[in-house]
């Protein structure tokens, strides 16, 4: 074990020597790779919106009965683009749409279109009964947007495990409008790129694949995906995250089983989004349970720190009932970072909020 730890440290040090973050700029670097109580980066809440930016009664929400959860926001030419899951009708969490929204300030939003709608057939036979987790990913090499999203079976009459949404599959779709401005689609399905099967790791459960996000590390694509063993009783199930790799965003994707599941130090991790900062450091943000969301950091995009929970009550009064999912970490022209997030303002409605961070890095 000692030799393995030494090898990992040497590999990470070598990687850092080739990155914009240098070990000479980080005090007690060896301590960081072994002491998960410390961090290379801290988030300071410096602003945002006091209250939701999209909620009941907001423009364009007339047909969204139960609100929003998850998805991603990107910024292109000073305009924000959000693709999110809309719980727009009954049955709640089953009758879903993947909606496309835009904004000039991340506060006032306009709904542009519906990209996909679920069937809501709850007989355990339709793999697209419920749709969640849309993640637009830019492929610079092919000059096109990809949309990865989750489709689920649903059969609440089956009491063998939690089957409201189960056996999730990750779909890949491609924008039919080429170029960076084609994020709004329309999209055409290419096929399923990931699901539970004979190649799955043992920690993957009845939930199937509940999320997927792809990002570049060197010349390779790394995928970060989630699953949960919802065949177990609620309270004993775990929502965990693992890694994949591929030479292309189109796959095939291979599980990095020796690194999976990632140990973030808690038992609920869902909907991760990875951002590489200007200094080379990777940040993953994700839902870490109903108490809030958090982040972890990595110098190589593969080995991650423990998750650090962000407490928004340090800045805002608690206008939400349950905090949920971050949708982005966008660097602005003033050096601050914008995070749009979803949360529950009541049990049956999910709102959208916005917060601003300043990032502090540990140096000598």
C-alpha cells in the first residue's frame, strides 16, 4: 500500500510539472494528496440573486406544473443557455420535458423550445417513460453540440425496489445546427452510449445510469457517470459516481473500474459537472443530497478530493426548502464565477436560483 501511495504521488507530481498549476506554487503539496481536510481551492459566496430566478408565476412557466431539476447552463457570446429537465405535468417526476432556455444575465430567462418529451408510460416496458439530466457538451473537433440525457423505465406498481425511475440509459443526440450557436438544436438521437449490463461495476444498481458528463483530459475524453443501488430500502441505498474513458466523445466508453466508485466522503453524489479552470485545476460540482450541493477538485481529472459542501445560508436567507443541483461554474469577465442551480421551494415544485462565487487558491 505504501508503494502504491508513493507511485500515485510521483505520478501526480509529474502531471503537475506539465500543468499551469506548479507544485512550487502549492505549499505542503504532499499533505494535500493525503489530507482530505485541506483544499487547493475554496469558494467564497460574494453575490447572486436573493430568491429564485425562475419559480411559480415566472414568465414561460405556465405549463410547467412541478418545476425544474438538473441540466446544464453554458455561456456563449455573453448569452446564457440552459437545457433543463421540466417536471411539467402529472405524474410528477415522470411526465417530463427537456426544455431550452436563454438569458442575458442569468436572472431573467426566456423559454425557447422543447427538445424532448417523455412518454410517461408506467408499465415497466417503455425505456423512455421519464427523461432527465440533459447535458450539452461541445465537440470542438467536429464543430457540433452533443446532448447527453437519461431515459428511464417506470413501474411504481412493482414493489421490488424503487421503480419510479429505474434502469437509466444514457442517450447521445447531435444538434442539427452545426457550430457553436447550434446549442438550441434541434437534436437527433444517435443511440444509447451507456447502460447497466455485463460490463457494469458491482456498485452500479437498479437505478441504472442516472447521469453522464464528458470532459477532455489531454487527448482523451473522460466521462463521469452515476448510479444507485435503489434495489435496497430507502435510507440504505447509495448514490455514487464513477469514471469512464474514450478516445472520442462518440465512444466507445470504457469504465475505469480501478478508480470506481469515486470516494467523495459521502453517500449521495448525483449529476456531476466538471469544469477545468484557467490554471489547469479541475472542479466537479454536484448534488450531494437534499441539504445542498458541493464541489471537489482534481489536478489530473481522474483523482479527486473529498467533496466540500457549500452552505448558501452564509449569504442568503433560506428561501428554498431543499437545495439540489448545480448546473454550471461559469467564469465571468470580472473574475467571479456564476452557478445556476435547481432546488425545491416546496415538496412538489422545483425552482431555479443563481449564486456568484469568488475562488481562492492555496499558495505559498
